[in-house]
């Protein structure tokens, strides 16, 4: 059983066009031109809140890939923190998770931005820490080549330390605001950080009061050794992606097992597994929806997505033949571990490139579950109970229809089984996740 | 007459506690503990919009000064872009100006953040470009000493070029969003920037469509030679601060005169002058309000503010004696030009340190105008008509009461004289300022 007592946690993972690569073309998808429009995001966040989700999760990448630009709405990305600040105005309880890179930002700015979001949302902010590993990102930030992964993670580790430290520079009761005597703040409760490390020298204090949650919740998505270690040391929630139960369980035990060496308990970190639900009221309806999506997948988009997954231009190979002999993945980082499994499956089953993209391009090898609400809840319950996850990050194949389906059909089934809350019990994201409020190191 | 036909422009310049250093203690000021609370900013922005202001202007500094920390609510600053994104949800027309430093950010991130704000607000975003010159800022960003001003401005100049370039990387009609044929964007209308300069190497394209305004409006506050030149080359609005008409006119002519060498017309840059209004329905009421504020000014706060203005610890000198002989200002940058005038006045009139802080600590040597709505409008009209400004950046001495007074009493008087709009005529900040929408360099 997941560590979170008997309730699982739910987030929705936002990619502008939905998670099936052709999802934006689906009849139940919003107008694709709406990706710049706040109303689109507002509707999604309010739907997730209606479903009592723990969090609304905004992905981010700092550049545009070349392979499938013509076909991919996820090349449009708002800076996550701004729509999240706006969403704080039109939602009441749901957590607001923003992805921000440690490689192309400064810790003082990031600490202040999330402190601001936490104040604006009354304690619902969370930072998804990423290190940015794509060439289309580094080339926008003065880098001629990709930064070394080891160095990226070293910087990320120190970056998170500095940010957490800055969040403590104001004690909770530092703000006095005594108009009568003219004393605004208690100087003895505002501290220098005086951080001096290999990557950062940051004096502080931050110029904003301590966030309502003490620290906004730290999310991470570590898959590599360095990533898992960073998660075990610093993260309070992890987003991960596995398509088999055994892999997911192994990862879960691995990361949870690392916590002790940082003096942390197993339930101080929640692991949320990516899940693409294709929901029908009947099996036939679910089949039809999947078929509709697959029929919208253009071959050139399928091949382009496969090229992205494999880090290779796949259009150079014949479509109806298997992968070339001794084919290797071009990219060694992050997501490629998931895609390695795709390649192994292709080789084992002798799939052609066409068969391969038909099976994986839509879901990018995330766990995809198709069926009735009961069938989807069955899978979620089994994975949760077997200790593969503390909850799920829902990746609707198209938006808003795919999220509507999940909230209206699957959530009630989970609630009926006692697996998911029927009402928010607290007001902050820490409350929803059952995470303690961090003590102040200076306090 | 100002260049903007016969109408002046108005912005409100936001500092959390108001612009008189003791303003937060005034009975008509909000609870000082509200500085972290969105409702405070919402009320202010909605008031300014009720007054048909062109823009709501969020100041920023990336650190806390030490001299008057106990007494100064402006040590609490939300990251400007987040409350502005939230304010876009609760306002309809008013422009949203956010201050962001070119010294401690990356152009790709800044371009995307303002593009996002421009999309969220349907064309109301503006970037106030600052270079950050304070020691309490540089020490939060890995710097052992203040960066060289020359270098800071060189970086700023290139930074703004890159940002404007990135805003052009999507042509206005690059997004096709053709669900039927599965074509999301027109690849031939999305461009690499391929910028290579001394400070930045940025490939692009940006991962968000062209902002509704083409480019969000560029604000600047250049006072030094480098600053004025940067403004003439890149800015479309300038915020400046002078307390005498002659100085303001000289500055106005100086900056406007520099535009031609960049092929720009005089009305392509609007100059807004800082103005602290102390408004009474009668002269007696205005006198009383000023007296109330002055009585709330604690001597240690006055001396601390003077120390800030002079870049020197002024508490080491006897309070009731004049400035020591051969006294010089400690800080040579930005605001100190305004404060140089304070020192010269002190020497000319033989003012003691106490008299000096009583006169200047409250208003930090900004133009302060006290009186009835007619008297204040008289001053504004005279300065506007004599070509000292295209409009004013209003610095209410306390908030929200000081802004309420201006909007309810002075704005109607300006409208009666035909000096200010009675209704918004356009929807974007460019519309309000009468600025053209920039052509796309790639289009």
C-alpha cells in the first residue's frame, strides 16, 4: 500500500494540447488557438478542483524542439508562474505546481517567486525542480553545448539548499506591523543567509515574508542516479513515469529507501505516477475514443515523436521494417530510460517503425489505461495497493474533454472505494499531501 | 506642451507602504500586515482603473537595505510579474508595468514572462527595464562587489535587443491551429533569432506566440548619460523624478532630443514625472494631512532615510547642526543625482540634519504637491503645458487613502479641464499611450 494511509493523491499534469500527440485535434479538445488564452487554463484548474485534486501541475521546457514543430501545441508554453498566480484568483484549494529550471535561473529570484505564489494562493505553491537537459534549451542560454549532467545536478542541489534557506530568512513572526509605535518588522527575526558554495554566493535576507507553508512543496522528477538522490535529499513529491508495475515498484522502493540516509521518513515524500486515462462509460466507448485518437495521428507526427523519444531522426529508415540492427538511443538523459524500454520491446517483438509509433507516439510510453471507470479505478487501486505509487499524475490525452471524463467518471468511483477524498480537509498543498510544515532553521 | 496631443498620461507607482516613509502609519493606510495580501493590490489597481489611469506600475528591488529595515514596509516586495498576472484577472483595461532587472536575469526568461503577461492581459503588459545598482542586490547574486555601471548598461542594451528580437520570432499569424488537417503552426513563420553578442548568445525561437502588442511597452528610468541614451534607443516610456520645473524641462528636452539619432520621433517616447500628491478638499485639510504624516515620522527613520539618500550613515553627525563641511554623497549612481540637489539646498539654506530629513525624508526629494484638487491640477497642467512631462507617475504618500483622494478629487478636475481621458478609448497599453504596434523584423 502507498505510504499515504489509505488515500491516494491526484494531480493533473498540464501540457497545452493534451498528452496524446494528436489529442488537440480531437472533437472534445478546446480550440487549439486557445493555448494562449487564460480561460482555457482556468477551466482546467477549476475542473481539477471540482474533482478535489491535490494539485494542478504546470510543465515547462525552455525552448522548442525542431522535429515536430508544425504539429505540436506543446511548443506553446506560458511561463508557468504567471498563469498559476492568475489561477490562484479563480480557485480556492487546489495546489499550484510550477516547473522552474535550476540551470537557467538564480536562486534568489526563484525563492522569491515561489514565496510570492505561496502568499498569493494562501499556501498552495509548489516548485517542480528541473535541471533542463535539452539542446534546444541550452542554446537559448549562452551555452554552446549541453552542460555536464553531473554539474547540473550539483548546481541543482546547492540551488535548492539556497532557496530553502532564503525561505527561512524571515521568521514566521518577523512582521510586526505596529502602526502605533511605527515598528514594521522585528530586525532580530530577519536573518542573513550568508550562503557561500561552489555555485552560489547569496547573502539574503529575502525581501518577502516567510511563505504560508514555511516552504512551498518541492516536487522533483528524478530518474537517473543523481536525480533519485536529489529527490531523496530535497523533494517532498516526485512525479515519475513507468509503464509496468514491476518497474514502478522497483523505483518506488529505491527512492523511498534512500530517504533514511537523510534522516527522513518514508511518508515525507509522495511518489506520483503518470497515467494517461482513456475513459468510456462502456468498453466500446473507450475503444472508440482510443481509435479516434489514433486515427488523428499523422504518420509524419508519429515518426517525429519517435525521433524525439529515440534522439534520432527516424524518418531516414523504412517505415515498414523493424529498427535497424544495433540501433542505440541518441540521448542518455532523463526520459530516455523510459524510452529504452520502448526500444527493447520493439526488438523483442520485431515491431516495425510504423507499429512502434502507433503504439507509443500517442502516449510517449507513459502508463496508458483504457476502459470503464471501474476498470481504470481497478488499475489505480492495484498499483497503489501494491506499493508502486502514493498517487497519480493524470495526463489527459486531450483537453478539456479528457479531464472532464476523468473527474466526472473515475473520481467518483475512487471516492466510492474510499481511495480518494470527497472533500478537501485542509487549505494548503501541504495539508492535502499530509506533509509537515518545515521548522525554521533560524527560529 | 507635452508631446501627447493635449492629453496627459497617468500611472500609479506602487511601493507597498506608500511613498511617504511614514505613510503606512497613517489612519487612512491599509493594515501594514496586508503587504503580503493580494486584496490590497487588487483594491489599488481597481481604484486606478476607476480613475482611467494608463498604467499600474510595480517597482522592484532585489534585496533589503539595512538602514531602516525595522520601519520600512517597502522591504516586502512581491515578485512583480505574479501579482500583475493576478491583477490581469480583476481589471479590464489598465496597463500592467513590472520592473525586472537586466543584471540578474536571462533575456529568454524575461521575454517569455512579459509575452505571457501580455497574452494573459490581452495586451496590457509593460517591462520597466532596470539595471540594479545596489550592494544589497548584488550580494544576493554571486557578486562580491557592485558591477561596473558601464558594463551594466552595455548588458542592459544587448538584453533589451535580445528580448525584442525574441518577441518577433513568431510572426503574428504563425499559429494556424488547423484541427482538420493537423497543422498547428506554420514553420515558415517561426524564426531562429541566432543572436550572438558580447553578453548573450540566444538562438530562439521563443516558445510562445507573438505578444498581442507585438512588443510589450518598454519602460525605463534613465538619469545618467548611459541611462538616458538607453532610454532614447530602446524605451517607449520613461519614469523620471525632478522637483523643479527647470530640471524637469531640461531632462525632457535632453531625452527627447536624443531620439532622432535612433530614427525615432519625439512622440514615440512618453516621459512620466513622479508626483507625490497631498490632496485636501480645502487647503486646511491638505495642510492637516501633511502635518499628520510628518508627525508620524520618527527621527531615527528620518535620519535612516537621509542616510539612504546620501549613501552615508548620517546618525554619526549632530542632528541640530548643518551638514559637515566638504560633505559628499557616497553613491554616484542613479537616484543620487536627485539627492545631490538636496545636499546643495541644505548647504545654500544652512539646514540642519533634522530640518533636512523633515523636509525630504517623507518624499525622498520627489516633486510633492499639496493643496486642493484645483491647486494640484494647476501644477500638473503648468508642468505638462510647459513641456516638462507627457504625464505623471503618481506616488501616493499612503495607500489606499492617498490614491483614493487622487482618483476621486484630482482626476475629475483634470477631466473637466480636458487634460485627461474620461473613458478608455482602446484596450491595450499601447492604445492608452498612443504608441504604434511594432512591425515584426521577420514578417
